[in-house]
C-alpha cells in the first residue's frame, strides 16, 4: 500500500495544507510556510494514497458550481 502524509502546517503567514512523502512535499493551498522556526505541523494524517485519489475524483466538482 502506498501512503502519503496530509499535513496542516501553521507558518508565519498562516495555515497551509500540504502533502508529504518520503522524497519531499507539496503545498496544496494556503500561504507559503517560510521555514523554521515558524513552520509548525498542527495535525498530520497518514492516508492510503490510492484511496485518497479515488475519493478526490469522486467528490471533485467542475469549476463554476456543483454538478
């Protein structure tokens, strides 16, 4: 099973949602977290990557409104 870490980080300019893996990470939304000592993970979840992708596709909406 492939896993990723879903992390909410509290940075100097506010909170951001990030996806972390073994070889780095990616900020999905929110302000850029400008490094330590300001970067503080508030909550972190390990999730099944395939299930996450499946659920994102299932619940994704086209731009411009629902359905």
